[in-house]
C-alpha cells in the first residue's frame, strides 16, 4: 500500500548524486541553500531547491559563534535530523548533504569514516561534505569506498580560517591556483561527486569546472560553476550587518520580522490581542 510520502516522491523524484552529474552534463544549473531546522527545510523543499546543505555555518547563524569551529558532531546530527524531517514533510525531493564538523575527519581516515557513517546512520542524510584538498584525499577515498557520497570544498575553507588569517579571496596567486586545480582533480579521482568552490577568482572557477566531470558549486566563485550555494539566512536578509559581495538578498526578513514583533508587542500592551474571535 502506497504511503503519502511514496506518492509525493513519485511526483517529485529525489535528487541524487547521479542526477547532479547529469545536470552538469546537460548544462542545467544546480540550486543549493543551507538549512538547519524543520520549518525552513520544509519550505525550501516545497520551493524546488535541489540540494539542502546542513552547514556547519549553523555555528554562526544559530549558535552566534565567530567561526564554524565550535560546532560538534552531536549538534550537526541534531540539525540534520530536523532538516530530514522537514524535507520528508514536503516533497522529499531535495538531496541532503551534511557538513562534517571541524576535527571529525582530520585526525585519520578511520576517524573520518567512523564519523561519516555516524552522520549517515543517525540523520538519514544522503551525503557528507569535507573541507580541504590533498590532506584529506585519503579520508575521501576511504569514505566513498564504503558507499558514502562525499562533496568536497576548496578555496576559502572556513574551518581553516585561523590558518588563512582572513576571509579574503583565495587562489589569486598562480601557485595556489594550480594547487587548487590539482586538489579538485584529486577529489574527483578519490570519488567525490561534487566540489564547492568558495571565494576564488572567476577565471579559476571556470578552469576547474571545465576540468572536472563532477559538478562545481560556487559561493563567491562566479557564474561559471555548475551550481550555486548560499547561506539561507544571508539570502533572506536575516542579518542587516552582513554584506559580502557574493550574497544577493532576495528578502529583508530582519525588517519584516522586526516590524511584525513590534506590532505584536503593541497589540498585547494595548489589549487588542487577542480579540473575541481569537478567544474560546
């Protein structure tokens, strides 16, 4: 007997790693946003998003931390479970990718495999994401060898922010650009199904995109990438003080929510809420 979810999935086939590679081959752009909770995941999946990234950026936008480093495996699992439930309360179409948090994969390939498996088993997600190039290739290979899909992440890698010392554009110099291109090829050879390119020159992202069979996902890397990703809180304008060049704000929810709350406070204090029709 078909369930309601089964019917919805037939109407909206789930996005898979194979689908993303096909989209690249066909020149169809891939749309990705971050998600951290049930309500937002449900809205985004219903709106036709291809991939939801449960980003360690939750450390910033949910936890209020300066960097992504403090977030733990347990916290990432909590957010990923909520996103899974949100997607499957909607169409069930979006692919769910979860960031592996800082120090969950850097110690050894065995540690990386153990933690990737934990994320998959406990959250229902479809893939994990790791930051870095040659230093994590063995971990990527180990994880993909057992059937866990891996998305890579090159350029500005936020977990290495203290090493970089700033959030400036990466790989402007020839040596770093060549290393990034080589890292991208190694990630593909190790089994990665896609790679995020963050804050690198447009010319380099074009070169990387043309050199790979797997999709590139840009964030501050120009339009040549096969897809784009943004932090949903930035795209929706939750924070009026954050204005990176690569973010296009499609709404100003900071103002919308603030105005709504002020109106609510005013109604409560004046005794106009609740009225008779809002009471039992």
